[in-house]
């Protein structure tokens, strides 16, 4: 067998094992009975161990060495070899028993986090979190780094990401966005939220609204499904099987809708990948920053636009006829763009959202460096919220326990959300040049042209290029916060009449 064909065959086996693990992870969050927790931890540990053993087989290294000296490879073949080499080199640094330990602890930790959050009791999760931090540090040590342990973890979620790159990014956003937030707060302008706050929003109506809008955007429910979970996520196995979740609160209809639009963005990316590159690294989504660009695009750039609100108003009225009586598209647009400090990251407005990420990023740096102890983390979280946003959580569930990420051992993940915001604004600005009727299309619910543009320039490009190169190819410019800052300033000026 040709060396390249043999490599693809081995990569397919590894990918299939990962797909099975993904489905078991989805089941754990959505359907699994509570008593199955210990068994599921064993199952997922075995899945991780088996995939790791296949990836670190010396034969994979031999094939890569042979293929790296081969001439005449096309872009997809070169990308598969480059990406497989990156995965192989990282995997061979991690002992199999460590990979098994990570997977088992991740499963157990997610369950203790879910219980701790439901009972508002940090102590239930405390020991598992401490172990998750220890595992993350050991992982960084195995992988290696130049200066900071945290750099090794950041690079896992976005190739080339480091503290040296993220620190100035957040500094620039603070410089540009903090004055905007201050101007809004001092303006005294606040949209009428009484029609939202004084009504009960039945779950059945929220489900109908989420389903209708996800379908309209272009998510294919014959190749996917929607469910409820403690923390919204998108998972599944393959473009033919993409599963996302949201959560419902009958006092707040926006959380479920915009959570659904966020996960729909992830889902359309997964469903839009090239089918001729199934089971190949080159066909996979391109890093978490790019993935987040697709979710934030539909959630915010589209979903919180004036034009979208005009189109969506009849759907709101159909799902909540009494609550929406007399509510205009203008009122809806103002309400979904309320700018004010809030406790929950996934429900934060676009102006303050990156502050939530900044807080988590700063805490993660300190946790991984050993500059803060686990017992001090809940208060440190609350102190930073008070410092940056002027608010404190009344309990742990709305504070340090709100996100699933640390229970998954996903230290280094959070900054990709901010990258996603920046990429989304840059991509939409580029798409608008090719779609001069974009605003009218949004107003009439014609989402296919924008989705098709993303298919061509993002989804179908897979991981053939590095993330930053993909953004530059799609937009004509290297990644930059400029488009996001301009977008935010324009929106805030239209909504609140303030400039900064």
C-alpha cells in the first residue's frame, strides 16, 4: 500500500475512535442516567487510551518521515501530513496512562461540577478542580514550552497562541472598548426592558422559536438535533451527525435563543465541511478561534442586528402572542443589545463580553503558574468582577461555577472566544463587499447567501491553512481587532447616541 494511503487509513481509525468518544460525551451531558457516571468515566478513558495508542504507533512516525520528503503533494495532502505530524509529536510526548487518567478525570469532574452548580456548593467540585489544574500543569510540562506553562495550553486550542500574543490583544480591547462601556453607563440611557422582565416566557415557546430560527439559518436537522443541557454546547461525530444544546429560563427568553444561534453557528460549520476530506485532518474545522467566529457571527453580528430583529419579530409574535403584543422591531433590537454589566458570560452583551473572557484568562494564568490557590479562587473571581464590571455574584453558581470548561480541563480555551469575536467582525466586513444586498437579505430572512459565503471561504477550507492565514485569505488582511471595534462603536452610537 502507498504510504500516503496507509496514513489516511490509520488517521480514519483514529478519527472514528474520536467520533465515538464525542457521542459518549454528548450522551453524558444530555441523556445518561446518574448512576452510569463511574462507568462512563471508564468508557471514555478507554476510548482516549485506544486513540492515543493508535496515534503514537511508531509506524505513524515512519510514514510521516517518508512522506515529508515526498515531492508533488497537493495542498490537501501537505496539510494532512503537517497536521498529522503536529498531532503525532504532541501525542508522543504524553504517556498513554496519563491520557487515560485525563479522560477519566474529565468525566468525573464534569459530573461533580454539574452537581456543585445545581446545589450552589463549590466544595463539591473543589478537589476535582484542584486535580484538573494539576493535570493541566503536568500536560504542559509533557508538551514543553519556552517561558510559560500556560503557553503550551493556549497552543492546544489555537495554533501559535501565547500569552505574548493575547496580552496585547486584551490591552488593546480594554483601551478601545472600556471607554465605550463607561460612556453607555454614564449616559443614563436604558432601553425599555419591562416587556421582557414582567412576563413569563414558557419553555415550549422558546423551543419553537429556537428551532424555527436555527432551521432558517440553514442548520440541517436531518443531520443533527437540538437538546437541553446544563451548559450549551455543540458536538457530534461528523457532518451527518451534529448535535447542539441550549438551556431555558422562563424569566429570560434571550438566553435560549442566542445560545441556540451560537450553537447553530458551530453546527453549520461542522455540517459545511468538505465531504471528500472526511476522516482527514485537513477537512476538520480550523481551530477554536475560527470555530467561534462562526458561532459569534450568527449569534451577534446577524442575530442582534436591526435587520434580523425586523425579520424575527413575527416569529416572536407567533411563539409568544400575549407577551409580544405591541412590541416593535425597534424595541426588540434595543432589548437584545442592552449594554450593562452582568454576571453570566454566555448572556453578556457584545461590549462587556470580552471582559468576562479577560477575567477568566487572568485567573487561568495565575492558577497554572501556582500564583493562586483553589480555595482562594471563588473570592478572587468575585473580586475581579467587582474590579472590572462593578458587580459581585450573590452565589457561587452565578460566579466561579458558571462555566463547564475547567471541569473539562480546558485551560487555555477561553481566549479563543475573543478571537472568534474579532474574526467574526472581520469576516462579515469582507462578506459585505461580496454581498451588497446583505442588509436587505437579513431583513427578509435570506440567510443562504451569507451561509454560502462562509461555506466557500471558511467551512470548505477546513484546516488546510493555519488559522491566521485562513482569515487573511478570506478577508484580504491579517487578523486584527479593527473591524470588531468599528462594528461595536457604530452599534453603540446608533443604540445609545454615545461615542468614545
